[in-house]
């Protein structure tokens, strides 16, 4: 009897609907091959939700996500919503989704594909073999700390305030996710903070150091965030797993992504407490400049679906088949514009999806 999964799909804005359609088709094919049944229900988020319902995260969308086994998200945002009040910006939909599902740990792999190594802006000998997992705390820190806002001072001038704050509990739970991830990889964890000037970072370092006693098989190191950023560019292969707070993780994971040559190739997983619903999404944006032009790269969205299968639904074989299909199309020289190089086959979003399905069918 087929295993049945309820999947909430959130296409969002820009290229989101195009790449989501490819990921759904790939999942349907893998489901047929491995006797898995997927029930997809779509909902609005971000700018699309603002236009239709006046808010970036409608209550019905959050309720659908809570009642699903996993959430597959595409992309949100665009210039047409940039001038809205802060609480109505599309990005608030994503922050609300993370908070509403208690998604406190974001896993962002940055692994270079051998076929795309020359697409990186760094030298081959620097990036060849790069395989990094960034674990970012997702529901605390400066994005959620209070007080926050823009206030009038006594002198009638405006003052912007954001508060960076972490509790021991918040640090410990994301730390455990990172130690477990490192344990399943190469056994090295680097914790990134700014403990030399920030008290919140000193607490972070103290808690991660204390937690390391429970993981004697994992080698723990610490770096200040400025040095970590420099080291990612100087010698990225020194890193295995990185754990850090919300703001630093946002910046470092994007920097790590660019080591691989294209942010259009990288997925992510946002996880909560065991047994809760995870959200799986590409790390790139909504690319409104190419929306509807059949130029988008769907591979990060498809690889996000593979992460959903592995981390959210415990279907590693299905995940591996999708990841192998991506390798097959790259080996054949199939490329979208963002990863194109001389002598390769330029494909649009739709054609890349067809190539993936062909690869899945041939290797079944």
C-alpha cells in the first residue's frame, strides 16, 4: 500500500510558480516509481497573498501548513511591494511562517557540483571539494528580538532599534541540531559568533562549549564572524558544519552559497522540534526580472524537494534518486542560463524539468 503524504505547496512570487510546477512533477514521478502518494495543496504567501488578501501570511495558509506533513516553498518578494509598511512586506510572510511552525533550525548545504566548478568566481583549487553545511538559528536573534521599530526621540529625530537576544534554551536546541548534523558528516563543527564585543555572543559561545561535552566525537572550534567570512573565501575546505545565529547565518550562508558558482543550485531545510512540519525551499530569490520567461533554474527547487524527502518524510531512497537525476542532466551538459558555459546545452525552465524526468525514468 502506498505511503500517503500531504504536502503544502507555496509557489509565492516571481519565478516561484514556474519552478514549483517542475518540483511537483518530479515528485509525482518519483512517487510512481517508489509507491509513494503525494497530495498537493497550494496556498498563497508573500506578495501574491498581499495582492489577493491584503496580508503576507493569511491564516488559512498557516493552517494548511500545520496540517501537512511537509511544506514546499518556492520564492517570495519583488520590487512592486518594496514600499509597503514593514509589517506588510512579503518577507514578513516568511518570518511569520517560521515563527508559526517553530522552525528554529535552518540547514543550508553549500556543496559544489564537479560539473559547475568553473562557474565559481574563486579559483578551482580553492573551491574543488567544498562541502559545507550551515546550520542557522531561525526564530531568535535580531530579527525577532524586542524592542524593535523606528521611534521618535525627544529631539524629534527618528531612531531605529533592533534587539539581538538569545536564551540558553534557544542556543541549546539549535546547537544540538548542529552537533547531530556534524556527527553524520565529517565530525567537525565551527561555531560562529562575535563574543569579543557582544554579550549575547558570549552566552552563545558558553552554551555551545558546554553542549560539546555531550558530543565528544565532534571536534568543536569557534570563530568570530568577521574572520569566518574571510576564511570562507580564503580556505572554504576547512569547514564541515557551521552553526551560528540568525543574522550571521543569513549572511554567511549566502556567502557560502556563492562558492558553488550559482545560488540557483542550492536548497535548504527549515526544521522545528521532532515530529513537527518542516519547510523546504531554494535559497535564491524570486528573480522577478525573468519571471514568466521560461528562463528560471528549477534545480534548487527540485533539490529542496529531495531535502524534504530526506529530512521531512524519511524517504532517503527517493531523495537520492532525485539528486542522481540532477547529476545526470549536468553530466549531459544541460544548463539553464545562470549556469551556462561554452559548449553546453541551453535549456529553459520547462525543458530542464523534462530532462530531469527523462533522467529519472532512465535510471529507475
